[in-house]
C-alpha cells in the first residue's frame, strides 16, 4: 500500500493508492475509510462468500476485480465477472458466492461502522467452501 501526500486542494490532503490485485487475504482482506466512504476488498475461494444480509442504511457498489461469482439481490441471481459493477440498493437482501475460480471484489458505500471478519464467521456461512 502506498500513501501519497497531496496538496491542500486534494481531498483531506492524502491520497491512498492500493494495488487490490496484490493483497493477500481471505474474506474481508483489506479495508479503508475516509470521512465519507468505506471500501472493503473481499477475497473468496470457490464456494465461499458473503452470507445473506441487509444493509438498511446504504446503497453499496460491488466491483468484481478478478474471478467470478453470483450476487443474489432479493432472491434474484446476478453474474459477477471481472470488470462488472453492481449497485445494490439499501434495504435489499443480498449475498455473494464465489465461482469456481474464486472471486475478488471491492465494495464501496457511504461511511458507517464496517463489518469485521467475525461478522462473516459468526454466521457459519461466509468462509465455508465446498472444495
């Protein structure tokens, strides 16, 4: 991760540059927050994913970076592939399951308290794999 000091005209004076393809991890592998935004890198192996949940307060952008998976929103399945973006509306029930090559995706939304790795493990769903 590289931090670059900006000018007074830049947002907050700091620009955070991160190579999301180079970070190791599993589940919520990396995250950051500004005064206004939260961003989380999710890395799932085949069959793993984010358990069904509702974010009642925020719309969430989901950007697939590598691999593939299925994003379910209110019971409708949507294919995620590298380079795709989905905007999940607040109040929707959603989950993500990685495809056979796994899935690396970034979620971004207006700032609120973030989810920790324990939020996924406590459900017994998030880090389980069929392989």
